[in-house]
């Protein structure tokens, strides 16, 4: 993982550690720098330390060790209300006893702004999230999506340079969530604020972010733009966590010049890109995305190696077909085909030769 | 809509068998409703017998006292038939004496005397003395009565007798607010040295307000701790809060007596620490201080529990949000946390105040003379002076005050917002 030392990073975590009980580390040596105007997502399963990192940045948790800097200034000892960071909470945390307008006025009032200025800013913020007519309502009178927008407007109304979002879309249904992802992304583009976004939903992370930091076990497993994260996962955890993934355990047979051959459990030999392996004889797990698996010989490059597969189950999913097959002893090998014109449906029990292009097979750590 | 049979012409929805839907619905729900009623019927009966009827009787007694009219119907009739201020004629006096004699025979003369004595002190002996000699009196009765005691000529006595001669009277309520009727029946204040109830009401409400305030002051941080501590600590703390509930009220009050009295634990500790001298022992008991201290302790859980139940539901992210928006911890508390605890503050304060207003045992034991509350006087009239009607009137006034308070609370905060646990 690359750390740009000395970089004029807007937000920087340096060797940050966090422990709640003095026995175990929730965050283990975190190094992360976030550029100004960037949309960075912290993605990971629950308990991976991502929310703790966000809370340390917001000032609600103190780092046990290490330094957190905001615009070059160490903020470890600055209380949350002096950090000037906007935050959107998972449950929105709109004050239930205040109207929408009063909620938005709150950060401006505590900053002692003039009445006219406050009103102008509230109006602009409400218009920004297309909620201009809702200033007099109470949060309880709004739908989930509307509350989400107000929470967003409140976090932005005092024009912070950094906005933190803690799983802000977790409580919305799927359709609304996708719509709001789009809106948040547009707001980010329009305002140019730096956003640190926490989620455990990988599709959310991929659609919205400039870069994604995948957390597991208190460490960043990979920090990369979405495309690289999906196409070139750095280890088995990332490959498994992001998207669907087929794994084939095996042993490295030969390795040279950015290519290797792997002997699978069933004796088959395949080619792969060595990622976490360095020498012949090492144990490895080869990872291949289901949609990159092909069974029509004409679609594979000439001379590509194929592997024998036995179809176990065929699932019709509308836009795609999912075929579960046994490959090299693995019963859960999945092939995804687009439901395109003339696409053939494989029958259970059928035996086919499947293949893929070598860069899609990545030899990762045996997990 | 096609499968719902609707009588379009009549505009009535009908069930599948053609009956109106409303009838069908009511019939379908009758059984369930009847069963639900049977389930609550025992409780309803219990509440009716043990609560509604006695309270109704008490309220009735506060305006109804038939002692005089029951024992002296003919005298009462004479009072009814003549205008106020009429001099009693011989016929009326003859009836009075006849009844006095009969009552003395039946040993009920004391009851009538007591009833008149409620309104005019020092008249009970008048009746008993007259009753003893009534059998031997001869006309002219006026002179004969005056011969027994010159007070029988006092117009105030006859005015009072006229007042008590009706079974229904508002006089007990007048007495309960330190008012009485003068000779011509208009309402006046009683003599300052006899006025006790208004000051006592005032003291009761002031002390209750003080106790409520102290409970809130002490209970708020505890409730907050309970609501925010990890479960294993908060459970322990909750047991400590509830512990007083499991101890007898009498034991708790007695414990306070041990602690607070002149030679008690607290004073001894202060003396041995040299903070106060042996002669300067603080009087913490048998005065208002004792009542306030002991009642605050006893009523504290009633404040903590509603507060706790409200605070537990307040998500910590509200305060965090306020802090992230730039509020200091004090501003976040004042503008975000405190307003959300209002339902709990309201419920707890109302509960503690209402309990305090009617509290009896603790002030009776540790209150001394200055720490007595109105309920102690109600008990006195129930048990010692046996003026149940006055006790009932005082209790009814207390009830009315509490109901008024409840109404006020509903107007200001809304009872729907109240959370009791």
C-alpha cells in the first residue's frame, strides 16, 4: 500500500492505532492520505475498523497512537466542534424537536451568523437538495429519503471542506439508495468538498468513489480506484469481498516475468498473473470473476488453456444466466453469461471446457 | 374492486351473503369484544369497589353531614321554614328541648353537640348540659334554657345551628380554606389565630415543589449515567436505584431519623470531625429540613425511572451530530439533549410532585411541627377530631389541585408526551 509521505495531503492518518480495551487493536497502524476534493470510501465488513477511523477523524474517538492531520494541522487534541467537519450519520440524527429549517440553522447559530445570512444559507442548502418547500416540517413528517437529504444539507450548510458520511444510505430501500448514491455523487462534483464515506456495501463504494480503502481486521487491505479494485484485487480478501469471485486453490509450478503456472487440486495446469506469490512451490489461490469465465472456444484467445467443468446447476436470473459447476474439485465455481441473443443454456450434468484470458486469473495468497 | 360485492344503488358495502358490511363486521367482532371485556371485568369490579365508590363517598361526605337533621328533624324543619335571624319561638324551643331530652336518653346528644361544635367552638358542653336537664324543664322554655346557660341567648349560636340544620352544606369547604360564615350568613375569614389550612396548603405545595426540584437535580445525572453506561454497570446502578423500593417505607424513614437526629450519625460525625461544636448540633429533624431530606430520598426513584426510560431512547448520535455541527458540549446538551428529555422531566416531576403533595408517613415521623403537610392534618381529622367531613373537604381540595396540575401539564407539555417507563 502506497503512502505518500510528505505529500500535501488534505487528510492524513499516520501510524494510527486504536484500542478500546488495551488488549486488542481495532485499528492497526493505519496510514492513509486523502487529497483535497477526493471522494474516498472506507469499505469493509462490520468490525473491520472503518467506522472507528471515521470517528477518530470526526473527533468522537481518540487515537491511541499516531497522528491525524487535517489540512496539515494535527487534530488529535482538537475537540469535535472545533474541527469544522460536516458529518452525516447512519440514522440521520436530525434533531426531532426542531423543524427542518431549525436543524439547518443550528450549525450557523452556534457560529453566531447574522439572521439574514442564516436564512439565505438555509434556503440555498434546501434548494441544493431540492427540499425548498420543507423548511417548516419536522423530521418525523419526512420520508426516509427526504430525511437523508436534510441530513446532507445540514452537514453542508456551514460549508465545511470535509464531510464524513457514516453509512448514510443504510436505512433506505434499494431503489432509493441507488438514486441517493447518484445525488450524493453529483453534490460532491458540484461542490468540490472532500468526502470520506463509510459503507459495507461494495456496489455503493464502487459507484461513488474516486478511491476505495478496503478495510479488514484493522488494516487497509487495498487502496485503489474502483476499477483497479475490482479488476486487480491485491489479495484474497479483497477479491472475495468485492463482487463475486471464484477461487481455485493450487500450487505454483513455474513463475517468471509476470506470469506463472499453477497446478490445481485436480491436477489441471492453468496460467495466472502472480500477485502474492514469488516462488515455485508456494500455495496459492487463483481468483477469477464469474463473468470472465467463457465456455465457447471461439471467444477464447487461440492456444488458451481450458479446464474441464461439470455443470451442476443452471439458474435463470433475467439479464444473466448463472451456471454453477464443479471445477478442479470446487463445487461452487460460478460462470455468469449475459442473456444475449442465442445464448446457450447449459444443462446440469453436461461437461464443457471452460477458459479465460490469463490476466483475469490472479494468483493470490492462500487464505 | 370487482370481487367486492358493492350495492352501488344504495351506496352500502355488503358482505358476500348480502348483509351490510358494517353489520357483518360488528357481529364478527362481538365475540372478541365480549371476551376482552370478561378479561378486564374483575379489575373493573375491583377498581369500582375499592376506588371509585370510596372516593365518591368521600366527596359526598365533604358536602353532606346529616347529624343534626337526623337527630332533630323538627328543629331542622323550623329552621328551614323561617328566614335567617328569626328569634326562636316557644314551639321551636319546645321541640328543641323535647329532642334534647330524647337525645340525652338515647345518648346521641354528644353527636349533635359535636356537629355544632365543628362550626362554633365550645358549644358541645352546652348541648350535653342542656340534655341532662331537658326532661325537667318547663315553659316558658326560653327563660328555662337561659337559666341553664346564658349562651343559649347568643344569636351566633342560633345562626350556627341554622347552618348545620341542613344536611348538605358547603361549610366544610369554607373551613378548609380558613373561611366561615358570620351572623347574617356571608363568608368571612376566620380569626388569624385559627387560620391553619391555607398556610398548610401553601407549605405543602412549596415543599413538594422544592422536593421535586431536588429530585430532578439529583436524579438527572443518575438517569443519564444509567442510560449511557455499559449494560453490566448500568444494571448494578439500577439495582442501587431500586433498592429503596424493596425496603419498607417505615424502615427507610426510621433510618433517616437515626441519621438526622440531634445525637444522630450525621451530627456525631460533624462534631467528631470538628466541623461543628457539641453545642452547635444542626437541627435536621422535626422540622422542614427533615421532611425535605427524607422525602427527596424516598421519591428519587420516581424521578429517575421516567427520566431513564426517556434517556435510553435518545440516540447518542444526536449529541455527536450537534458537536460535529460546531456546538460546544454545553450547547449540545442545552439545545439538543435537554429538550429531548423533556417528556421524562415532565413525567418524573408530575409523579414526584403528586406523590409529595399527598405524602403522610414521612412528614408525620420526621416533620415535627413545621414539617407537617396537609395530609397530616387530614389524618388528624380522620383519627383524632373525627371531623370526617372536614377531612373529606381537605382531601377533595387536594385532589382538585392535583387534577388542575395535571390539566395544566397536559396543556403545556401534552400527556401523550409523558413517559413513565
